């Protein structure tokens, strides 16, 4: 296709022959449909790989993301919900995913779109439809030109960032124009559209922008500063002051973020309790809508889309809602980055785990879950999931499958629990036991953290967690849900570091960690709610003065361990995101913890650390995650120490960006 | 019986199936997918369908016999049956599945049992028809030999 026209024909024959030879991965539990689909695809001259298990599909994708161009998946599968797979793939690998189902319920289609599906086909699939699916791949790679061609103006507007982002968002937009509008307010659409159009010509083949933790943090900070409602790409771009970043990049990232937040808030709202429980989730979330958001968050978790869910739940703050979208996006981004940390392995030491979470660079592609979302969703899920089978999630998130990690989150359901769970969840990702601990703590606190849990969730997935968590933190920041939330957000900002689990904590913690920057910011916010307090504490504790934190982050290490333990435990149960929740809880934990929660704070700290670590741009994370976590653990207590990771300090501020990186 | 006659028989028979609603265009697609690289594609898919459907039908029967019926599970099975029958073009089976699903949502046991019976019926009908069809199917090279041995009524 024209896409490859650029290169010389000789050079890349395969490319020139595109869409011939496009590599498709087909997933469907029904053997008949799978066979028919596979043959149809072969007939279209694609290269086809089929599997009837979502889990093995994920495994294959994680092993080598570059081996496939497109994924087609059934919606109803016994081992994993198709939507969850969709999210994970989108987050971690950023591949276009097409949903397939025998049901044509509008709601399902809607769900597919919101989860980021490029398309939704009905069974029986016709070959004519399959002949055109290559367009999704092209669209992702070259949003500018393609969009134009496809008259995806709206989409374009929304997301200049990364083709992939654009594509997916575009698609979604297309499908959900209205929906998007609601979610993203008008600014995105309006602004984007115009600008996008203009920019299109100039940016032919824009290189993908990688939203590193740092970048995302800035982004979130900018968004929070402007206020989610008023956050226009242009202004955000200005505030961020990053060279080489275009408005489109910001726009599409913003869109994702909002989606994320929205999801979170919806989750949060449902789980107001959860929020409390989650505490870790992210104070911000809680604050946001006061648990409401949390409920959303919960919902989010359910779908595995935690990130968004969590965000949406947070809605309450409004910001949050926004965050969801963006956060969601961010989460994704972050998750990727963050989650990387997911190296669950490390979590064993709670902090260690967290540490690992660190910059998780969410190996977006890596199995780990580079995608924050993974983590996030987990978190969210965790929250809601409290019963979730997070395990599932985890499995997905990280190869690590730290069941622990997420288990935490899932626990959240009570919100409180979540928090605790988050902790657990957290661990998962990277084993961020830390997070979990934090979460657990949170859970204990039952504090309103509930919302937080969401965070945790996100972050929890160790791998994914990181992403999620970070995302949360970021989101939280992003969502800056309004004051309280901000605090939580702050934690969320915590992003990247920790990871996924931390995220939950992060929110609170993040605040702290990231916080130093955030903290100050947050502190102001904190005043609002007790949570804030916690958050501040988290912030404070984390960042600088532990003393500030009431919780006193007493040696975070200890706390972390606690978290770890908690997380671990939790994880075992939930395996899924509970961790995330924990993280969230961790974060929120700070909030409610205020008192005893300190531990949490510390945890948060750890989380933060993790987050930080996690924050690292996804790429880096995966490897560093664990190490960082360790460092973080120690540094958690002292943010300054974090220097080594470098994330802490710098990263702290990152809160807002947990996910950013991955996107 | 010469080849032309065989072919005609096959086509006629198949057409009747379409008319009667046993098969729809999806089945045509399947046939088009069959080629040298995939010579037995249709037969394979149809056989798979038979196998899988038997299993699903048994599961459904079992699920409906339970004291406390798990409608979610039933819905999942019906959903799968619907998907697979639509994939091969077994239209009537698919239609019954849709009705079945509605009863399931309403948690109407009577309705479900009735639908199960209907599905079973339609399924066996289409199975018989398809089996006949394949016996008369367009002969591939290797089948010409085989068919030539057959004496068609």
C-alpha cells in the first residue's frame, strides 16, 4: 500500500507488498470460527497465526510484539474476557485490535470502542470485511496521512501523538464521536481538529512520540495546572515546554488520558467504598468525586480497563473524569512504562518489588506490560476486582503474573480493601510488594482511599501495574482531581515509579514522591481532605519530610515490606490487580491513613520510588524496574536517596504521568 | 452416471438446501475458500461443527437438568453455538439460537427447554443434509474415481 511507498520497492519487498503478508494473530475459543477465520485471512493473503486461548495469545504477543501487525479477537472467551485482552494488547503492545462477536449489541460494540478496539466485526465474518482490515495497521503507523485519507479528522485532531495513538483514538473517535465529545470535552475535538489539519501536511511521517514517565509527568502536571477542563493541548504543550513535542502529540495523549480518567472515575464512582478501601487508589480519585469516582474506578477495574475505570470512577472530581480519558491514556502510556516494573520478581520485598517497579519503563512491549494500563486496569480492576480474578489480570500483565500484585487491587472492592489489595497488586507487577503493602495498609484504613485503590490497581500490576499505577499516579495528577484528588493525583503522579502498585499508593505517595514538586502542589490540595492529609503525608513523607507525613513514613522499608507482604498476600488472591489497588490504596492510603497509615505512606513512598523507577520510560523500565525498586525501597524512605534512580527526584514530579510514557 | 449429472445433482441438492433455509451464503463462502491448497476445507469445517455442536448440545442438556440452572453458562454455550453455526452457514440452527438466547435472558426454563429441543432438531436436520451433500459433492479428482463407482438413483 501506499504506506510503504516511501521505500524503494526493492528494498523492502515485504513492505511493498503490504497488505499482503500482513501478520495477523487470531484468537477465538470456538474452533469452527477460528478455523474459518484463519482460512479467510489466508485467503486475503495475510500471514496468520491462530490460537484458541487468549492467554497464549498474550504470551505470544509479549514474546515479540513485532511479530504481529494486527490482532483479531473474539469477545467471549472462557479464559479471558476479550475486552481485557484488547486493553492489554493496546496498552502493552499498542497493536491494533479488532473485536469479533456473534452478538451485535450496541453496548458491546460501544464497549469495544471504548476499550480501544479498532473495529468490531460480527460473526460470521465475511471476507470482504477482512480484506480491509489492513487499514487499521496503516492508520496506526501513519496517522497523519492516513487519517486524512480516511477522513478521520476528528481523530486526528484528538491525537497527534504517535500514530498508534492516533489511530486508535481516531478510530474510537470515529466511532464514538459523541462519546468522545462527552468525555473529552470540546477542546480536544475542536482544537485538535483545526490544528491537526494544519499540522498534517507538515507532519508526514511523524515519528512516534514515546511518552516517558518524565514526559508524562510533565504532561500531567501541566494538565493539572490548567485544570482538566481547561487543559487544551496547546496550553499543555506550552507548559510542558518540551522540544520536539507537537500539539498533536499532546492532543492524542490528552485524549487517552481523559479516557483513562474517565474510566477511572466511572470505576471510582461505583466504588466509593472501594475508594476508601483502596485508599491506595489514589487519594485523588477519592477526592475527586469522593469515592464516587472511585466507584468508577471500580468499574474500571472490572473491565480490566482499570485505568480508565479507575479514572472514571474518580470522576467525582471531574478532573478525574477527565483524567480518565487522559489518564486512561496515560495509564496506558504509563503503564507501559510503569508496568514494566512489573517485574514481579522483585517485589518480594515489598519494597523491592516496588523498587522494581520503578521506572519500569514499562516495557511497553515487553511482556511485562509495558503498558501501564495493564497495571492500571489491574488496579482498577483490582479495586473492583477485589474479587477479581485479578490473577487473570496479572497473568496478563506480566508475564510475571504476580498474582499478588493484583490481588491486592481486587480486594479493594471495599475500597478499603482495595487499598490493601492494591498493595498486593502492586506487588505483582514488579513484584512490587511495596505497593501492595501500601495497599494493604490502605485497605486497613478503609479510608476513603477507596478511590485510591484504583490507583493501586493500576499500578499494581507489577508490570502492568507499574503502568497502571503510574498511570494512576499520573492520572491522579492528571486528574488532579481537584484538590483532594490532587493529592492523590500527586501520588499518581508518582507514576512511573512505582509502578503499578505504587500507583495506588502513588497517588498519595506519588504525591510525595514525585513529588516534591507535586507535593508542594499537592499540599495545597491536601488541605482539603484528610485524605489530602494523607496524601500530603504521603507526599511529604515521601518526598522530603517524612515528618510531615503524619504517617511518618517510618522507614518505608518497613512499610514497604508490609505492603509487600500484604500485597503478596493479596496478590495471591487476586492476583490481579489487586495490586493495583493496593497501590492506589497506597496512595490514598496516605490519605486516610494519616494516622497509622504512615506505613502506607512509606509504602507510598516506596511506591513512589517504584513509581519513579517505573516511571522510567517504558523501555528502560523493564530492566531497571527491579533494581530500581530496590533502590526505591530504600529511597522510599528518603526520596532524596532516590537519586540513584534518578527517578525519585525528578520523577516524583512526574506524578502526573504515570502512564504517559507508554503511550 | 456421468460427471455432469453428478455435478448437477450436487448443485441441485445444494440449491434446495439454500431454499429451505438450511444454508446461507456463508456456506458459499466456505466453498469458495476451498482450493488446491485447502482441498478439504469445507468438509473439515463442517466436521468440526458437528463435533463441537454435539458437545455443546450435551452441555446444554446437562445444564438445563440442574436444580438451580446456571443461565450464564447456558448463555455462553448458546452463544458459541450461534457463532459456529453462523460461521458455517447453518442458518436455521442460528435462528433457533437467537430465540434460545432470549429465553435464557428471561430465565425461562420452559422456553429454554423448548428451544433446546428445537435446536437439536434443526441441528440433526442440517447434519443429515450436509452429509448427503458431501456424498454428492463436486468430485475432486480423486473422487471422480470414487463416484464413478457409485450408482446414483
